[in-house]
C-alpha cells in the first residue's frame, strides 16, 4: 500500500499543479492584461511541451532505473513551480510553464511501468483506481489550498506552494526500491498455472505473498481459445527495439489505437473543463471563488466513486469470465456522461446542478482505471514505458488543444452572456466519440490480449 500511495501522490502532484492555474486565472488575467484565450495558451504550451518530451522519457523509462528518473524529474518540477510564482511578466510565466511541462512528462510512462511491475495483473483495474484517485484528490486539494493561499496572500505564492511538497516527494521516490521488470506478470500459460495452483505467484513491494491472479485477461483469453493476430506476436527482445519500431508495433495493435484515441478525446474535454471550471462556476452559478472551490470538492466525491467503482466493476466482470469487462465499463460510462453533464451546464440553479455534476464526474472518471489496466493487457511489459509514452503524447496533444479551443470559443465565437457554458456544451461531443471507439474495441481486445500473452518477451522481459 505504501507504493500505491506513492504513485498516487505523484499523479496527485500533477493534478494539484494544474489546479493552480485554474484558481488564479482571473488574477493572472488582471496582472498581465490577458483574456480567456491567454489563459488557454498558458495551459496549452505546458501540455504541448509535455507531449514532445514524453516520447524520449518513454525510452528512458524502459532502459534506466525508473525511480531515479522519476525522483530527479520531481525535483526539477519543484524548481519550475517556484519560477512560476516569481514570474515578473507573462513571457516569464509561460517559460516557467513550458519547463514544468517538460519535467512532468516523466510521470505518465514511469508510473504506468512501475505500476505494472509492482501489482498483479488480475487486480490492476481495481488498484489503478487508487492511483488515479490520487490525481483527483490532488486536484481537489490544489483547488482548495490554492484558493486559501490566494485569499491570504497573492496568486504568486499560490503558484509556488507546491515547491516544498514536490521536494519532499522527490526524496521519498529516490529511496524507493526499483522493482524487477516483468516481476508481476502473471499472464502465463495454463500448464504453468495448473502446476503452481494454490501457491502464491509473486511477491508484493514489501515482500508479502500475493494471490495468484487466475482470472487475468491473458489467461482467460488463452483458456477460451481466442486466436492471436498473425504477424503481431512479438519474438524479439523489446529492450533492443527503437522508439520508431515500438511506435509502429503499438499502433498496429488495433485496440491500442482505439484506446489511445478515446483517451485523448476524454482528456480533451477534461483539460478544457479543468482550466475554466472556477471561472465557469463563478459566472454561471453566481457564486464566489471560495464557494466554487468548495463545489469542486463535492463534485470530486463523485469522481472518486467513479475511479473506485469503475475499476472494481471491470475486474469483477473479468473474474466472472467476461473478457471484455475492462472495455465495456469505460464505453458505457463515456456514453452516459454527457447525459448528466449537459443539463448541469444548462441549468443556472446550483442545487439542481450539483447532483448532476457529481454523477457526471463519476461517469467521466470511471473509464480510466479499466482502460489503464487494459492497455497493460495488450502490450508486452518490456514495451510498457514506450507504449505509455506514445499514448501520453497523443493524450497530451488533446490537453494542449483543449484550453486553446475552449478559450477561443469563449472569447471569440460564443459572444452571448454565457459563452463558457456554450463552449462546455460543445466540448461534450468528444465524449460521445470516445464511447463509440470503446464499443469498437470490444471486437479487437480479446485477440490483442491473446497476442500479447503469446509474445515471448512478455514472459521473459526482465
């Protein structure tokens, strides 16, 4: 559990940092004489830098000591946060956010790779919920603490307050033991499982015995006789594959391509809403910034329920023999989310909006744990870092475009009294598109799981 909390803290730090800009959007606009489009640009340049740096970080993740790579990045993260608070001009602030985007790029590939080696395959969707809960808790804490600091001091201190927590987290990550690559890969053959049935299959981060994940996706695909995809079974050493070769291999996995695109669309909406959430709430529901920050905590409870419930439900379906559980749960949640969020954005009654926003947040958060677990199911572990880097780079491009587009629509296209509301409503369209891609993945996922399970390096990647 200590390692689980540590990985959750890393993604939580990222969520808290992104909340600082949202909380201080109005103050930054006044300080540097910019509008909503300028705030969107500020967030987008950081995301674009992250997308560019994610790919080389993915290569490093598969080749160097991951805890050292992550610990160093978090230390640089702290310095970039401090530079943000010291910014004397908008150009300085933008440069600091660019640097921040570069160092935060490490989190996605390294956290995914470490998670895959620390925890057993059959429980990944459920346990990934705890990691992603860290992002939600961090974002909520970022809103509340940043709002308090801004009210007591100024926006400069509230942009820099994460410096000390980041330095402390960096030191803890540095002291964390590096797990062996592929140590928790339990997607072995049926004969090996039968021979060892009743015995612990692996050990956890602290050396404790972990139960065998007998209903993991790969084993279920093998037992069900799902055919592999010809020409996709990996037989070469993944450590010797170039980034270009890995990219070609991963993008030829149809489920991976569908999931990468669906993830990018989902995060596109989330990034746009996260950037302008407080501005929207204060304008649309006519509440104070402090009340809007409190609203994020209430809505955040729904998101937490979503990440825990989505992961548990997906793994429950998998244990009961439904191989597509980790794909069906996210697809249904993404399909239903706009039905809750649209009326919440339309109504101006805060009392009517809160339950709808809370339900919408739960449905929006539920897909992430099963999707993250499913991506590990369809890729050999020796490629996890680079595969996650490719996915994160595409997702981050969506995060780059969203604040720019939301800001542009709000400032230049929708000129009515509630222009941010109109931008939010239009932003729901990508969620429906993501759900459609998820349903397509129901046809491709079983064969891609079987193919990854048959790949030699998946069983001997360490």
